[in-house]
C-alpha cells in the first residue's frame, strides 16, 4: 500500500524511478516497520521537504498522524495544509529543533535533509534523545557517504561531504553488536537496521515488567508438580523480582519456596544471601555465607558476560 502511494505521488522512496534520478525502494520496508503506527495519533518529523511528494505520501498512509516537514527553503511552506505542517529552519539549529520536538513530540523522525555528514550527526545527537520511546529515527541516503567498494567502506569524495557519517554508523553498530552501554544517545538504542542505503534506529520502549511477572507466575504454576524444576523456577523468579521490581521481601518468599525442593542449591543460597543483605538481615546473611563457604562456593556469582563465558567454542 505505501509503495503504491509513493509510486503514484512520484516519491523517490518508492520502488519506481520515474522522473527521479534514483529510486531508493524504502517504502516497502517503511510499511512493514511503521504499520503499528498507521492508525495512531503520532507526530512524524521529516527533515527535507523539497517538492512535498514524501510529505503527501505520509499524509495518505498515516490516517491520524501530524506530519511535520523541515526545510531551509521558504517556498516549501506551500506544501503545508491540513495535518501537514512545514517549518523553515536548519537541521543544525539546536534551539529550532528542540522547540519543534517540544511542540510535536516525535514518534518517527526521518532525515532526508542536506545529506551533509556534519548535519546528519548533529541532527541525530539533538533529536534522538527527544524521540518518544519505541519510536524510530531514520537516516536516509547514507549510500552517498560510501564509495561503493565493499572491501573498504571508506567515505565518499563525491558531492556530499562525508567526514563522520561512517563514524556515526560504526558507533551505532558498536552500541548494539557489543551489547555495551556506551552512553547517551546510544544506550537508548533498541535496534539498528540497515536497509537500501538507510539506517533505521529504534528507541527502547520500557518493558512491562508487571506483565512479565504475571506470565512468570503462570509458568511457576505449570511447574508446581515437578519438584526440582519448580524449585529452580522459583529461584529464577526471585532474581527477576530483585532485578526489575527491587523487592527483596517478595524475592525471599520465592527463594523459600524453591528451597523446599532444592535446599542446598548454590544459586538459591546465593540469591538468599543477596536478598537478606539488601534487607539488612546481617546475622541471617552471615549464616548463609558460612553455608556457601562450607561447600566451597562463592557468595555471589560472576557476571554472565565475561571473556571466559564468551570464548569459542563454548565449553
């Protein structure tokens, strides 16, 4: 549907070249990724209005969204109307961008602007932190910044100054592929997709830990008649409650349930030590520490992501 709309309107995001010098074939991917927002009351901000074909395409596809275009060319205001707004300003003007994002809190941001690398990076660093959780930031036409040589992926020396675009893409990928918290805005990135010369960056949506807890309780009920399996599941529930609900009292209740069938299980004893310590029940925590010491086990467990754990082949 979206590709058909784009073709009919002459948008270069569609799969047909027509009178455009290129057809990026983004729209079929956009439809798949943005389908969840099609009938929602969201704000979409697109940097770069031009003749307005893209703006009109979004209006047709998103039935309730406010579409906000940004451009430096004053004549672009003629594309405004109805649910479409056009604001004249630079994509590197921090005050302008922040004011715009405050007026129209964005769920989708698309950078189809100057294609100058410094502009791309600055816009991302200003706007991505202002994107709503679960939203998408898209940088289009990144292909202009690479020379087409798959062996090097070096910056292009063509008409679009490149500078730091490659560095930005590398940082985005590093943030996800290494599973590291590299600081804002990268710590808020949930997903990075590379599609036909565009980069799609999804912002983390807070998880519904209450719902997960309810589902875990159902799983525990299904394990209730399975002895050791139930005990281990109780310990896992206890760790989840401590990690995401900060509730050592409830965690301790699950630990005690698990200990009925697995009284000397090291993992359970370690969890109990942690819960008792957080509750400042020091004498009881010391007793657990002595039990662990007696069986030659540490009172805490090592983080999962260690060089040894990530070595190949896995033991």
